[in-house]
């Protein structure tokens, strides 16, 4: 098919596609890959030279996806200078922003699809970097209010959007989010699994957490839960993706007298194949987060058949409740009991989770998006 024959040409704002395929970057890659199976859509993904080889390798190779690497390696220069310049000179039918940020100087006449993942910028503003606060303050509200199409990753985020933006231009909001299509239960022999875990320092049965160390993940509380749980369970706690934990006061918890520090394993970012193994071999996935716009690690754990225990709040309620276990409040003994229950009823919980996770499908989401933007 010649590019002139495509029904719609979509320019993708690749600001979030910079370092590692996690969070919004993973969401954007999965969305483009799924939508590209609609052969009459053409995607021009514009990114900076700082894009990682990991991200590039995950984008589907097909004739209706083109990647354009432009501008400065400095993200601020790329966002405020290079991106608007590129948008002004390009010809396309729709500008898709995988997160609600867009620089100044972009014409209001351009049709825009905007994806909203959460409202951390409103509700957990103090946890953001200074640059992040500035970008969202001056860019986020305007782009949501003027977007032609809005896409939220969960019903929870949709409700928040309705609360914060009642006078927006777009009244209908599409809802859809799903785990990475490459995330699935890992089938590995016992010898290979033992060798893999030993490489990471994991020598016992373990609880798992995946995510950053930002305060809303409530990792200090998870450590307090583990301290109590460890008194009756000789297990480890594996924390994936955490960095610079010595600057977050988490070290204060770890270094308290009596804390089982030797059984807490911090790993860096891991590739999807290894992440699947960590989910699959875990006894239980535990999230004590204060807020999640969707709860992607929880959904990934469910897909890999690890029983999930999560806080009863935000989008974790719609993703986990009734399949995994949700915990109301912050009583440590209640959390310990819930983890114990999930481990002892893992077969029953995993079966429920397998049924739940089927509703989170990129095929279904891409069909819905396609109908809206081409209708």
C-alpha cells in the first residue's frame, strides 16, 4: 500500500520514548503495535536521539510505522524547540500524545488524541521533579481541555478526568489499558529457574514488588509489613526497578535493629523475559501503593499467574478486587493475614485472575480506538 493510500496518517509525540521501555513508554509501544495491524493507518513516531535501543527494538517493523529521530539529546530542548518545529512542517491527520503534554506553538486547529494515565500532577505533585511539575503545570490542563479525542487507561482515571475537567471539548472518553503483550507465565525447568534466581541473590521463596521508589508507591510501609511477615515466614522480598534507595529514607527502615535486611533484594530494571520469570516464580505479588492510575505491575503479575495482594484504592480496585486480594486500610497484621491467605489459596486466586485479565486486551482496545478516530 502506498503511503498516499492510507486512510489516516498519525503523528506520534515520542517525548516519553527516551530511556527504558517502562510505564508510559511501554503503553505507547503496545498501542502503536496493536493499532498498526489496521493496515490503513500510518504512524510517524517522532523521537529524540536519546531513544534507547531497547525501545527501538520493541516497535513493530512494518510498512505503516516509520520512526523519525530528530533534534537535541536534551529532553527539554527537544520538547520545547525541536518537537513543535517538526509538527509545524509535517503533514498528518491526527496528533497522538501518549501522555497529556504538548509544547507551546502547536496550532489549535490540529486534531489531537490524548491519553491520560493518572493525575499525579494534581494529587501527588510534591513527588514530581521540578521539571515535571513545570511541564505539567503549563501543558497538561490545556491539552486535556482542547483535545478532540480522550483516552484513559482505567475507569478510575476517567472519573478523575471528569472531576478535574468538566468543561473540556471532548465529552466521550475511551477507556482501555492492558499489560504488555510479551508478558506471560514463564515456562522454565526447575534447574534453570534456580540458576536464574541465584544470579539475583534469591535463595528462598519470595514476595515481589515491581515499581519505582516514588512516595506514592508506599514502599516504606511494604518494608514494615515484610518485617512482621518475616517473623513467621523465612522468605525474601524482591523489589524490582528500584534505584537510589539510599536517598529516600528507605535506608532508615532497612537499617533499623531487628530488620531482616539480608532478605530484601533490590534489582535494577530487568528485561521482559526476566521480569516474567520473577513474576512467575514469586509466591505472591504485593503492592501497598497509595494510588495507581491503572496498576500495570498488578495486571502483569496476574497474567504471569502470581497471586496479587494490593491496596483497596484507585484503579487497583477495578483491576484486582474479586480476582486477587485487596486490603482496606493500613493495619500491618491485616496485610500479613492477606498475604498468607493469597499464598495458601493461590490456585483458586490464580484461576480468578486468569479470567479477569482476559478483559484487558490490546486487540479490543485497538479496535475501539480505530472506530473512534476513523468514524
